């Protein structure tokens, strides 16, 4: 999907700021909005897929296994790969932090030796854990869910004078905010056939009115969600449109792997004196796509849906 592919590449661009490349570093911005879009797309498409799962013969346990096998194996493969590279380059690694990172929950224990970006994996795993319950609650209480979700966003807006910085820098606030965003996306996925521009604008008007009355305390955290919602609306109205762009399809298929590997690659470039060198900008994109593709293919061989091993794992 073209939106996910573009977001994936723009997130790499955002993090290239650490290379301090003249001129280019001025455009290394927008990470907060892009991450919100990523979370929103994850929740939205997960809900769409779950609409079909609950009417099939898949068990809930099978659903959890499928989720974990899409998230954890690429993470483990990448961590092992970069552990060897980091060791070869004398980049300090703490064994305990590496082991915690392998679980995908390292961010909650301040164990992020391969980059702060792995907060996304930790947060999304918790979102997946509670997803079936969230789905059931939202499905069976549409109006109440709206009030709870909107109320949660407004509560976060008023929780701290600089809530944007809190979300950007502290584990608890970052998790709570993106967890709420994910639930909002689940709501959009469940009721996707009833989403129209008028209803979106109505919700936006309510939030803007409250924000105005409170001095726009949470403007910076509301706008990214508004942008994400409009993107979902766009996806909805163009769902029957098919794009034949092979490059976009490739990036989309390895977007998660690209997200995992790009930050360690940047850390390696910093260590190997590519700071301030424009060539480093091209290297991070090329290497991120290449390594992500290798990681994807390696794990497909082990965990391919049609492989006997995978079928046996799901059957247990």
C-alpha cells in the first residue's frame, strides 16, 4: 500500500538527522506524525482483517500466533545480525539489554541498544495483546467507545502543559497516547463501511472546539491523528483502485523490516565517520531496503505460511 511505503521511507529520512548532513538535515522532520500514521494503519487494517477472522474457523490462539510470527522473527534475526556488526565495530552492547530486546518489549525496560525506534514494536505488541478485547468492546458499544476515545485524547491534552514533549520522551506517556490512537484506528476499521467525510468533520469540530476552550493545549497531539484519519478516509474511498507499481509493492512488503533495520544502520554510519557526508544519506536508504529484503526472505523460508513447520506450529 502506497501510504505505508511512503511513510516508511519518510521515517528513515527523519532519523537521518543524526548524520548532520548540511541542508538535508533541515528536512529530517515529521517523525511524530509519521509514527502516528503507522500506528493508525496497523490498527485499521488489523480490525479489517479481524472482521474476516471471527467468521472463519481460526481460533484466537491461532490469530495470536500469526501476529507474533510476523513481528518477532524479523526482530530476532535483525538483532542477531546487528549484534555481530556492533561487536565488530566495538559498539558497546549490554547482554541483558540485547536479551530483553529479543522479546520485543525492551523499550518498557529501557533496553534499546539498537535504537529508540523499537518503542514501536513494544507498543504494538501490547496493542495486539489487548486487541481482541478492544475489538469486542468497540463492536458492542459504538457510541460509548466514541466518547471514551475522544475523552481520552482530550484528557491527555490537558494532562500536562507540554504533553507533546512528554509523549516524545517518556515511556508511559508515549505508550498511553499511541495505545489510544491504536484503539481509535480499530474503531475506524470496525465501522469502515460507515465512515464518511461528514462524520469525520463532526468529530474534528468537537475536538477543535474543546481544544479552543482549553487554549489548544494538545494541538500537537491531535493534528497527527486528524491527518491519519483523513488518510484512512482516503484509503476507504479508493479501496477499489489498484496501483501497479512494483517498487511500491516491494517497499510495502518489507516496510516492517525496513523500520527495524534502518536505525542500527544509521548508528553504524555514525560510528564509521559518515556524519556530515551526503553519501551517507543514500547508503542508509539502499542498505535499509537491501537488508530488510534479506531479513524478510530469510524468515519467509522459516515461517512461510504454507511450510510444514509453520502449519505444525499453528496446529499446536
